[in-house]
């Protein structure tokens, strides 16, 4: 099983027996990393049971609060709609308490402003946005490997991501606190929003840990 995440703290939560975790960071090399991992295992005469996109996401649907767990029904990327494995996703919905089903939107950068989130929700119908699921879905479909997505809302549709928080994100998925502090010096008005973002991230992290716990019984993709 491969679990794909975008951030280093998500990788620590996702790790476990029988799981290979790939942290995509900014996502630039994610498709090639996944393809290489699949090819390496198949060269040994084996195969992966499934791919999981796992981690936090931005909320697009206004009714989703911070900490809500979304099991993706499909993933949108441009004009393409890629379905997740239906049987597996239904199993995840039955297993993870309080999880909701809906479409995920793939993006190449964080969607920071509530206005942009609202426009994307109206335009696409997706209920959450992240930077990994669309890449994992495309690779899964190309290699005929079942794909599922479990995402926890960290910044709700009504919440803006401050520029200083985005500035702290390194390409490898770790956080650069020095860059964040330098950004705050330039944008002191970001401080209240940063505190709210930190509280939201804490709540999302707790939900992600619970989601990973419940993911265990439903980790194996249905055969066929």
C-alpha cells in the first residue's frame, strides 16, 4: 500500500506496517516518484494493493468545519473527473466515524482566499481542495491500481490562509519557521490569522490521527 501525503507531519501520522509513505512536498516530482515506486515493486514480481491520498485539505463547501473528514468520491483536475474506487471508498465511509463523501479538487498551489474558495465550489461542486489527490488519481488509473482519498479540512471555506503561513512551506513538505517569522515582520497584520491557522491546524491534526487509526481496518483495497 502506498499512502501519499504533502507534508512531513502527515507522513509521520500515515506511517505504519505494510505501508510505503511518499511525501510529495510541492508535488513537482510526485508522479515520477509514484511511477518509480510502482515499477520497482512490479520488477520484483509483486504489486501494490492500492494508493491512498491522505492529509489535510482546504474546505470549499461552506458547511464543512475544520476537522471534518472527507472521503473522496472523485477527483477533479481541469476538465478531467477521476473516480476513486467505489467499493473501497464506501468501506472507508462506513469505517471512519463522521466521514462525508464528496469531490476533491486538485490544485498546484494553496487556495488561500475565501472568495476563491467560493468561486471554485460554485464552478466545480468539489467540497475540498488539495495538491496531491489529482496526481495520485491519475497515476492510479494509468497503472490500474485502486485509489482512495481521505482528507481532513484544515482551513474552512470561510477562513483565509495568511501569506506568512504559505511562506513557511518548504518544497519538501517541512515547515520553515524562519521564513514565516521574516514574512510576519513584513506583514504584522498576519499575526491574528496565524494564531487562528495554528488552532485550525491543531484540530485538523487530531482528526487526521483519528482518521489514520480508523483507516487501519479499512486499509486493504477490495480485490478485483
